């Protein structure tokens, strides 16, 4: 059986930005709902490297969640203030990444998430070859830093960020070329990338088998899984709509057996309700549906 976690950013950004749910309340609520873990959005107002500068402060947070029967499933690092593609000097990005790896080790988090930071429209400023080289070179550095600390790096591809075509995803993972670097397979992003081709620059590239075919192509290169439904739309014309489980069109009866063969090096499934307007209200329903799927495919 899989352990089930959920991303805390669902309760701190987007519709919740003006009135985020306090972290202690998130912890208590998720524990009461029977979650086994928390995936931390490492930015204010929830625990983050700036607000918790010492190892002792960070360990105290871990002790708090463990006292409620929870563990960390990963960290979504706050790297969006850095430049990755539209600069020939990515040292600031790599440095900030390293700071977040230290945050991971202090908390006891074993997986850190990255993305390409800039939107797919960035190719009007930087040609794709140069952009890809910058991303790959920076991520090679980051992966070595994380590997030395015992932290895995996973790339969350999605329509809202550059390199959102299936061939882009396969190529970049191969070019980074490190066992400690893999992709995060978010089911709604996979559908929007592989079946819809949302926000892809130039000629649209989709796969006949959609998200399932993409998972098959990435078998052995998937390091983390986010489970959430898709209704085939974009949120604010930017990123995939993270529809609550059961409110979309994804067929988890075919996706989950394939993802069981993906080679993920741990036993977490993470629910992601990012930008859902009433995430707090649908969390319990999503947990029940993932629990049901867990009894069949976990």
C-alpha cells in the first residue's frame, strides 16, 4: 500500500493567498483525515528556509509533524525568484537550490522538486537550444549537490513552464543523465502535455496514448507521483487545472497499473489541489478516492 500525502501549497497560494490556512491547522487537519504525509510548499507563510534559519528550528517542525503521525514526502522549493533560462549565469539559481537542499536535510526531506521557472513564451527571447543547454547544465550541478546530501531531484513538467512537449521531457532527463535526477509525474500535467499539447510553442506535439503513453515512455525515469484529476482545461490560461479526484476525465484504472511499473524509489502518492478555489473543502473527498484506488492499485 502507498502512503498518501498532500501538498501544503493548496492552502497557501492562489485562492488562499489572501487568507492562507495556518501551517499548524493544516497539520492537525491532515492528521485527523488519516494522511500519512505532508509535501511542503517551502515558501511563506508555511515553513521555509528564510523564516527558519537554524537547524534547531527546522528539526522542531519535523518533530511537530511526527508527533501527529505524519512524515515529509517532499519539498516544493521556492526557486521562482531566480532566473534559469534567460541568463547565461545560473549560479544564483544553483546557490538557492543548494540552500533548499540544506533545508531538506535539516527537516529530513528526501525529495526536492524543480521546474524550468520561465514560461514557454521565453523562447521569444532565448532560442530553444541555448535554453535547453542552460537548464541541463544547471540541473547537472543541482543534481550533484543533492546527491551528495542524499536528496533526490524531480522535475515537474507542465504546460505553464518551458519544455512542455513529450520529446522535451525525455530529452532533458537523458541529457542531465544522472541516476539522482528524474521526473515528477503529475497526472493532470501529463494529460495536458501529452493529450492536449497545451501552451506548446511552435508545432503542437501530442501522443496518441496521451498520459498513459507518456508514462510508458518515461518508465524508469519517474521519481515522484502526484495524483489529481484533469478536466482538460487550463487554470487562468497558464497551468493545468487540478480538478479534484473524480471530477475530471482521467482513467486511473489504466494510469495506476502503469505507474506501478515506473520505478519510483519510494511509496508515496501525493494529492495536488494547487489553485483549486475551495481546496480545504474537497481535501477529505480526494483522500477517500485515493484511499479507494490505493486498495486496488497500491
